[in-house]
């Protein structure tokens, strides 16, 4: 049975990833407690979970009280550029190792997520498409067979999902094509090809993603100026 904390985490997480709660939005325990109809304890616990996932940022006092408060972690063009730097360094290695170590079950799981992403693209379900693409990348990390590399990648996964949720519109067919080629290389255990395809995938998606975030950041700045 889902706990009150987990229910609050789930709802806030979705609102942040969908950008319904914009970066910089202040989150007050009392307000959230009233909104979700729960005490402040599960709200406080939920915010701690979200902070560990880098979705919210807090300035709490030593005793755990709110201090200056909690806000949705900012995720702007500079953050995206840093994320792409990390992805370009790590994801080709993940793909190369996954081609060597993947299991048939993991290969089938990748096929399932790719098919889910394709169906989502056909129906225009951007949320489902982003979730499938995030899951695809997560399975790749599991398939690489390196616990250390998986631990290094773990803090990036939520940011990657946040990126996909903001950038998938209009690009789902392109992503599916990239992932299809990657899947073929993994199936044939072509490690060098998988590594190259992963690098090309990250490099080719960097510029349009940065352009989109630049446009969104400028729009938000203009909106704040109007206020």
C-alpha cells in the first residue's frame, strides 16, 4: 500500500517534471499539507525524497526546519549544457559495455520500451514517450554490467527524464530511429558501433535541446519582467 509520503512524492514529482510547477517555485510545507490533505510530516519527508532526486532545493536549518524554504530546482540552459557534457562522456561507455554484457531479457526490455515510445509518438502522448525513452536509457545502464558506472549515472537519471519531458515534442520519431539503430548494435554485440551511435545520439540532440531551453528561459524572464 502506497504511503502518504509516496503519494505526495508521486504527485509533486509529476507536477515538476511536467513543468506545472516551474523552476524556482517556492514550496511551503503548510500550503502543501492543506493541498494534499495530510499532515506536515509526510510533506516534509516527501520534500526530502525530492531533494535527493535533485528536483527541489532547500535551505534547511540544522534541526530540519524549513529555514529560507524549499523551491523547485532550477533547470535552465546552463544546467542542460552540463548534463549533455556528462552524457557525452558517460553514455558511449555505457553503450559499449551494454553491448558486451546485456542479457536477452534486457534486450527484450529495450524492445518493449522502444515499441512503447513508437506508439506514444503515433498518438501524440508526449508524457508516455518521455517515460519510455527514460526507461530505455535506464535499462541500458543496468545492462552495462558495471555497478560503479551505474552509481555514477544514477544521479543523472532524474535530470535526463526532466530533459526528455521538456524536449520530446516533435522529436519522438528521430529518437526512435536512433534507439532502433542502437538496439541493432546491442543485439549483434557490436560494442564499438554501439559506442559510436550513443555518442552521435547525444551530440545530435544537444543543439536543439539547448535552443529550446534558451527560448523557454527567455520566455520565463519576459514573463517575470511583465509581472
